[in-house]
């Protein structure tokens, strides 16, 4: 084909199957950083695509036994250059191939920023886990595992918990995989229970990393976390741990929420009382000792530190000018749109991006993998100290790029991650 007829390498002619708003966000972020870096076009184009994407559908039996429903699941591996691929599995009603692909791309940058020997992956099943019994969730998990069994494994691709999944789901994946292989393979997942070879400190690791970033951002701005007002959207694995650890360090957690809405007390919430309420009622709804607040209202509460730790696309051009925090630490993946990013930047709000802020989870997953390989397990204190050390180091490296290149922290984090991947890809060359 003559050069003049060839479409530009960086503009896909037809949308790909994974072309969704979230995928476009991941690509727009990659493009912005790649352009600034002067990244080689061939590599740039390569990084825009998932290396492998598997879509599966399978039946599962409801508890009444007569009803059989069909659900769709995904496993996407973005980059196989660095080692095994790594990434969570999410259970949510709107999971799509594009969403999982975007998340796998972010996992690649996250692992590279933290200097972990993994490429990015992500999986998901399109279900609403809140409408399913534990036994239904177990059947779905076991069947999903058996559908993707050829692409996962301790040396191939290692799932972990994400939205709507937890250590119990990881235990079912481990058991299903091991049953089919004929021997125990604990290394097939991370984020598993400690009794099965999980790591101390993994459950709180993402939240702990989020707070470590908040502390570093405060330090950079000459503020203190102690006494700061903290607002957390999403009181699940990440948000709960972040709120607890921030409170432990002396911050005032004034609002938290779940999928149904939130609670607010400007004097600071009583977190143990909230936990007791949730243990009994499952959701925050109806908690008597604080004001009710909607999920969108919560994001606009005046505070020093805002932590979105629920779902994507929460801070957009429609509310970015009303966000009233000084520091936004992204616990969730993709909570801020591209347009919102520039509004927040203009307004002087420091955004610690997801690929840095929530990398604590994959970092302790890496510790879990290393401990499992050596069959030598660390104390919780050792895990937490090493995690904080790596998070602080990564934050400072990203901050140094941001100051040197005069770019925001997201662009700096992307540049750092892409640069590591670029060097590895250059060394390996193109096969064949
Ligand atoms: P989770 O399922 O444990 O908790 C999610 C929380 O958000 C729950 O309180 C849920 O009720 C709430 N929620 C769900 N939908 C909501 C909505 N539309 N609006 C407001 N709240 C809603 O999930 P998690 O593991 O804590 O993950 C939360 C986010 O953090 C996700 O974006 C995930 O990708 C990201 N993340 C998780 C980990 C991890 O280790 N679990 C690591 C990195 C990033």
C-alpha cells in the first residue's frame, strides 16, 4: 500500500470491539503522555491494544434449581512483556469488554510505576452480586474460572479481588483451578485468605496505599493529614480501609457512602458505630447518628481530602467546578474524566491518579506472590512497612517527573510507567 493511502497508525479506522468511553479515556491518557514523551509511533500503537482478550458466556443455576441463567465474562491481558499478567476480577452489572480492557491498560502502568515484574490484566463477570446468594456466587465463580482456565495460572495471569469480589471469591478460584489441575496451586490468585497462603495486610493494602499517597501529597503542600477532613465515596474494601487508616492517623472522616447513598457528620463520623450498623443492616441507609447525603452530594462536600473509592466516571465536567477538596486521591479506577482533570488542575486541586494512588493492592499482591514462591511468610508489620516504603518512593519519583516536566501528576505517572514498558519492549524486540 502506498504511504498516501495508508491510514494513520494512531487513528483506528473502525471502532474495535473494546471501544467504549472507558477505553477511550485510557487511550486519551496514553496519547497525551506518549505525545509529550515523543514515544515511537510503532510502540505507541502497540500499547493501545490488549494483547489477548477472552469473552466467555456460561449458564448458572439459581438456588431454586429450575432457573438457569446465562452470563457473560471477560479476561483481558494487555501486556505480556514484563512477566505474568496481573489484575483483578470485578463483578458488576455493567462490566464490558471495553471497561475490562481499560482497566487492564491501567494495570500495566500501575505495575510499571511500582516496578513490579507484571503486565496488566483484568477480568469481570456481568452480574449484580448484591442480588445473588453466596451459593449462586460460588457457582458463577467456579464456572467462570473453568471457562478461563487456559489463560490463567501462576506463571501466566494471576487474578485478584476488585469491585464486587473478595478473598472468598479468590478462594473459590484457587480451589476450582487446583481441582482441575489435580494438585494445590495457591499461586493462581492473590488476595486469598491467609489460611490458603494469602498475605497479611493484603485486604487493607489498597486503602493503606491510598492514605500513604494522601500523607505524601499533604507533606508536599505543607499540610498535615492529622486534623484534615476526609470524605470517602464507596465504603467497600478500598474505602473502608482508607477511612479506618486515615482516622487512625488523626484525620476526621466526615462522610462515607455505599451504592445506596452516604452519611455525613461535619464533626467526624463514629466509624466503629458505622461498622456495627453495616454488620446488622448491610447498607449505610438508615444510620441514625449522621445526616444522609447522596453520592453526588458527597463529592461536593467541603473537605481537605476527597477519596473516590467506588466506581468510575464520578467526577466529570458536570461537577468538577463544585468539587471542594484540596487533594483528590483516586482509590477507584477511572473516577475522573479527562475534562474534569483539566478543570481540577486549573482550580489548583492536586489529583493523585489511580495508577499511583491505588497501586498498594497490586504491590501487596506482588508480596503475596513472592512469599508464596518462597514459602516464607512475612509479618503484617513487615508487609505494611515495605508497602509504605514502595508507595513513598513511587510518589516521590512521580512528583519529580511532574516538577521536571511541568505536568500534572497523572501525566507524570503515565510517563513514568510508559517509559519502563518502553525500555523492556525495546530490549525484547519484535517477534519473529
Ligand atoms: P468493593 O466492592 O469492596 O466496594 C465498593 C464500594 O462502592 C461498596 O461500598 C459499594 O456499595 C460502593 N458502590 C458500588 N457502586 C456504587 C456507585 N454507583 N456509587 C457509589 N458507591 C458505589 O470494591 P473495592 O475492591 O473496594 O473497589 C473499589 C474501587 O477501587 C474500584 O474502582 C476498584 O477497581 C478499585 N481498586 C480496588 C482494588 C482492590 O484491591 N480491591 C485495588 C485497586 C483499585
